[in-house]
């Protein structure tokens, strides 16, 4: 069965520092991968998605992610974090049957 | 404006009562989903539907029921069989197909006392 793992429950970075959030997936075929962001008490907003083609994808708010099939990973990156990036981030995978599965989430705190 | 609407935002119920959470979308999406969110556990899939009059169980369907009589509506009933119903519930929809993003509602926080 497919699954998504986000190894880091909570990460704290300083404002202006770079960020990398890890995501590993388990899926037999080529996965459809997503990163979403959630502010407290709100729904989720899509940051970026990967279906095929270029393994480095650009998203909104200056985020990017790289698909590495050999490592079954889809890590999210940002070169310079802003205080407004503090939120919870979710990695997700969807299968051909349309089942959308999320990881446990990584909470990001930003130090001034 | 197109979107997905969950109501109410906050809901309180007594233990042993069934309660129905509303989810409506006007995006003309075929697929709809219900998730439960608990601290530290991410989003867990309860039920999903790819088309009207059809739905599938997710990973934690026990104690929940759904219906999909209309394309735009996918209500979730939390029954008295759900042992720990207090949680944040999120509804989502997407155009049918694996390669499309899901759009989320703002969630309903259910508290059972």
C-alpha cells in the first residue's frame, strides 16, 4: 500500500535561513506528488505538484521541490525563509484510483 | 466565487448523538474527500468519492458514513459508533483523476462532550 512519511515533526529555522522539509513515499508506479501548507485552524493550500517531466518543480511563495526516484523522496526547499512561512506543511501522494494520502505533517517555526 | 464550503465551523454535540457535517462545492469537481486531522497524526482519509452515487472507504471509515446523491454535496455523518469523534474535519474536492490538485474547505471542528 502506498504511504507518505515526513520524518521531521517540528523544525525551527531563523528568518533568512534556508529550509528543507523531507518527504519519502512508498508507491509502486510513478507517483503524483504534492506539497500543501496549512495555517492554524484553516484548510490546506497547494504549494506545488509533480506529475512527470522535470524533477525540479517550482511552486508558489518561492518554494521548490525535487523528485528523486532513486531515493523515493520529494523534499521541499526554500532558499530564504520569511516569518510568514511559519505553518504546517504536508506532503501527499495520489494513486491511479484517486486515493489522496497525506504524511503526518511538519510544523515549521521561524525565529526572528 | 467558486469554492468548497464546510459548515458549521464549530460544532458541539453530546456523546452518543449522531452528527452530520456539511460539505458543498461549486467547482464542478467529480471527486470529493473527507479527512480527519488530529495533532501529530496528519490528515487521515475517512471516505472518498470519485463520482455521484459511489464512494469508497478510506483508512479510518469505522464509525462514519457518507452519501453522494449530488455532485456538489458530500455530507459526513459521525455516528455514535465512533469512539473518539472530537477532531478537526476537512473536506476536499478535485477534478476526477490522479493528476489534479485537491481544493480544501476551511474545516469543521467537532467537539463531543
